[in-house]
């Protein structure tokens, strides 16, 4: 079974631009979560989607948004990029969410200059 | 405020010894707790899950305990090997609007010295 695939692997953007990151979950997994990882803050929860609906949301500004498609693939968008948005963005899928273990992709490394 | 603390940022241990990592939390009533391993440049990998009504879980050389009175989980790796060197993350599940939300600690970087 293929794992969670995130594209692109690396991305360099300038302040003020917007970016879209993509995530393909494991086949059959309906829950997709997004996390931001930085050295100072660790892994921070952005949001979770389940069957195309946002089920949970972390404490991030509205510049961070996401969506999930009918095939469970997910995208997250960050608008008006700031230097502090530089981070590793991780997507994780699970069967149903809840207590199901998360299966992470290897992330997209975003650098904002 | 809610807080998850993992005992130290880094832990060095001699090969063959037992590594013990600690995860303490405050102002949570977690339904369950998970442990993950993360290697550099990779996403975390799930290791073990333990529920609030379970005291201990084992998987091969790994053991996790969960003490809801002390608000603490211990993660043990017995007969540690250099290949066990990685960052280990604990994650607590609390109920969100529609399901559980996992909150991660910042991790402990374990180095097993040959």
C-alpha cells in the first residue's frame, strides 16, 4: 500500500505570496490532518478534514485554509505569506480519525524569504 | 493552560541499556496517548497507543505506561540499539468539536551510543 504523498517536497516563496500544498492519503483513509512543524514550537495542529468536511481546527489565523476532495485528497493554502510561516508542513491520514494512528507524509518544507 | 512536556530535549544512552523517556501533561483529560518516532527529514511514524484505562502496553522492545493520576506517560526502549536513535514524540488526544484532536509534545532526541 502506498504511503501518504505530499507535494511539492520543497518550496521557496516570498512574503505576500500565497502557496498551495497537496496531500494524497493512504487509500481507504478518510481523515486527513495537517500540522506545522518548527524547531521552536514543535508540531502544531492546523486542521482535520473528514469526508470533505472540516472537523477540527487549530489556533491558526484565517490565512491558513484547507479542503478535502471526494477522493480524500487534500490541499492546504496559505495566503499572504509571512516570514514566520517558514516551516515543515506535514499531512497525516487515518482510517476514521479519532483514536486511529496517524500516518504521516514526509512533509513539504516551505521557506518564505 | 494546557501543556505537554517531554522530559528533555536530548537523551544520550549506551547501547544495550534501557532508554526511558517521559511525557508529562497539565490541564488535560486525555482519552488516550500515542508515541511516535521521527527521523531527520521524515514524517513521524506511529509506535504505540495507550488508552486512559490501560496502565501498560508493550510491543517488542517497547513499553509504554500511562498514569492519569501523576499525569505522566513513560516510554521505554529495552536493549537499545544505535538504530533506535531518533526523536520521539508523545501526543495526547482530547475531544474537539467533532472528534479527537492530537496535541504533540516537542519531542526528545534520543542518541544511542555504540
